[in-house]
């Protein structure tokens, strides 16, 4: 029987398809090899390729938010998101990295001076800026001058600039110091329009965390409490800046009338207004400033002063991978940054189980003699806070002292995890206290009726369907409300008792300074809620003293990445640093992101409310604008 052969046209199309597949395979292989080569160059490029001129200025051009711990992000997802024009999370800089760079530069003979370029500095609390400022003071003590130059200095930028020997402003620039504020978004009307009912269970006059869901404005009690600690922070800010700039605290203009009077005297010239107020030392163009620094460190082939940027110098100073000395005694640092949630969580959020695991590692490591718990958290899950607190108690029982070091905020659950420590150290500007708990539940029975949807059935008890979310559709039984309120009251009593035991106070004494009231670190010291005022380094010294150590290393305990995660982080981190991944967004998208930022933050917050009992100790007003 004769063999059936494909037709002529079919053979042509098969040939074309075969050629196409081969061509596609070759192109994809070439692209893959090119990507691997490019990424390999980024990863394995030697840090010594960064050249620091013999006479140079360190340009401290900090880009992003100053943080205690970088939040974990999936590098692949982030790269894809940015490539598609999505919102990029603000870059983050570790405070300890900035301090390392400045301290190394103070002893580096090649670095003759420092230039503060703070135009891209993002969020930074006063305590973090002070830590960087202390390093700048040490740099100046080595006989090296520090200059600050910019077109616009906001509040955070200027606080750091005030450490400089000389602050120069662009002719069309300005220094605007507006003060501190707390302005949450309120959703009561929006929820009513959506026919969503809010059920709130709380204890404490000042526990305002739930107000955004049950009010359209801030309550008088919340305004009273918030005004007190905000004014204390602003007073501290003015005192510090005035002392460094040798000006009066009365120089700070806090009303439109005061600003208008001074601006009328300068005919609306903001740079002259800043000079007259003593905020800056001179008004200079960029070229004038460049020439001034050139006179100190010399000129490079790009016709500007010899310099090395913060990122490049950090590449030289800070090793990419570090190894602990296996024989030295150690003080372990565990960072608790972000909202406290139940279970496991990546860096940037405080997981009850994941943070407890780090503390347990410290307890079981014979070389770790003491622990510093660095807290920068407004709280969250009460259950997760207690899980962490129990591990701290076990550390103490194992003979290992624990020092709680409060950063920008250690309130509500943040204070809960600090309380069991041997000592609590706070910055004068730390936001702490907010001792109280609440429960929050939203139900949509009215929305269901409007949509014509119904959920019905039978159960063996009145409780049937509770854990499955039945109240979301049918509403919350009044008897269930009574149960939840009783649980909240019980939880508050347990919070008071726990604090009282560790602070040597009665429940009544704790209650008098609790009820959700927020305090600054300085006030908390007066009230007996903290033991000492000091920074992170002071806490390290205190931990060493408690453990009887004179020679020791400090190690930061972090969640360990898998080998695959390490490789991916190295690949995409190096590629992005080299500028091979998308970096920017359109101005229109940036504006939209700014408008929607608060909404996104609030919905992320709600999504992180995962306490198994629905009980939270969280301070919503502890965000400073």
C-alpha cells in the first residue's frame, strides 16, 4: 500500500513552523544568556571598583525612609509591578548603615568633608534623625566640616541639616517648618452609605483606634490627648534645632499672620525669609556652592568637586555578607518593626510566632548572653503580643537579660512586648503608652438586604456559624455583643495586671496612666512606664552591663532566607542597584499614588487585623504627619 505523503502546502507550512521554532529558541537562549551575564556582572562586580579620590567629600544623599529594619518584598513581584507602571514602595535605608558609613568616613583620611544632600530623604522619626546626627557630630569632632545644601528643606530634612557647620540655600529655595500633626481618615459616613455596620468593643477613655470607623471626626478626648504629646514633640524639635543653630525658639513661626508679616518684609522672598530667621547661613547658587567645596577637596573631570556618594561609599564600607565570630560572647538584637500580627510574618511586620522564634533562638544560643529588643511598633494583635511577651519572660528565666529599646513608637501592643523586659529604654520623643485594647467587627446584613441576598439555615446551638462568618451576613446577636465586651474588659484587666507586675505598680496606678492614653518617652519616664532615656547604643551598653560583659559582639537576629530566596535577592538587588530594572514612574501616577496612599494604608491595616480572638492593642493616632 502506497505511503500517504503530506501535501505540498502542508510541507511548506511545516518547514516554516520548524524554522520559526528554531529561530525563537535561538533568540530566547541569547536573551537568557545576556540576562545571566548582565546579572552576573552586577553580583560579582568587586566593591573595590568604587574609587574614592585621595581628597574627597562624602555626599550623604539619602534616598528613601530611615528605618530600623527593611521590610521584606518579593523582588520578582516588585520588578514586574514597577515594569508595568505599578506603585513602587518607598525605598528604605537602615539607620545603622548610615551610622556605619559616617563613622568610617570620620577616620578615612581621603574624606575631607561631608555634604548633606537631603532632597530625597523620606519619612524619618526624630529619634532616627538624632542617631544619624550623633554620628555627624562625631564626624565633626574629627576636625572635618559638614555642609548642607538644598533648594527646599522640609521638617525632617532641616532637622538633620541643622547638624551641619554651614547650611546653604538655593536663591529660590525655602525652609518650611510646619509643626507636627495627626490626621487620620474617618470612614463612618462611607460605611453607612455602603450599609456596613461597625461593632466596637473597647475599654479606656482615650482608646481612639476605632474612632475612624465610628465617627466622622476626632473626639474631644482624642484631641486633648494627641495635642499633649504632639506639642511635647514639637517643643523638643524646636529646642534641639534652636540650640544647634544658635537661634531663639521664638523664631519658629506657627501662625499664618506671623509668616505673612515676615514675608511682607522680604517682598515674598522665601529664601531671604529663611536667611533672616537664621535657618540658613547663606544663599548660594549651585555653582557657588560647588566652587566652595572644590576649594576644599579639588575638582574632578566632570567639573564638580571630588566626591563619593553614600551608596558607593556604603558599598566599600559595609560587607555584603557578614560572618559572626563563633567564639565571642554576643548581645543579640531582635527588631520588632511594624504592626503586630498573629502567626508568621516577614520583616517589616511583627509576626507573633516569627518574632518569638527569633527570641527562642537567642535563648538557646549559649554564646548569646543578653538581648536588646528594638521596638518600632504601634501594636496590633493582643494574642501575638502575649506570645512574644512569654518568650521574653523565658529569656529572663534562662538568665539572659532583656533590654527593651523603644524607637519612634512603642505603643499599645508595642508597649505590651516591652513590659516584661529587665529594663525599658526610650527616646525622649518616643511615642508610647496607649495601654488599652479593643475589638472591631464589621457586618453587612443591611447591604445584603439591599442587594436581595439572604443567608439562612439551622444550627445545633446559638453559636453555630460564628467562626464561619455568619454574623457578617446576618448581623451580630445582642447577646454575642455582651460576650465580646466582657472579653475585652477581661483582656484590659490582664493588660493592666501584666504591666503592674513588671513595673511594680498596682492595677489602679497603671489604669490611671493607661485607658489608651499616649505619652512621649520623657513623660513616660515621669509616670514610671519606662526606666531610662537613651538611644539604641545606650540600650546595648545597658544589656552588656546586665550580662556582665566587657568584650562582646553585637549580632542582629533575622529570619533566615532559603538559598533560593537569597539568590533571587542577590540577583534582583544587584541588578536594580546597577540601574537595570525600572526605577521611576510618571508624574501623573506619582500624584495618584499620593492621593490613594492613606486609603491603601488603612485597608492594609484592616487586612492585618488577624488576632484569633479579635482582640487588639493598637494605636492608630501614633502616626505623626
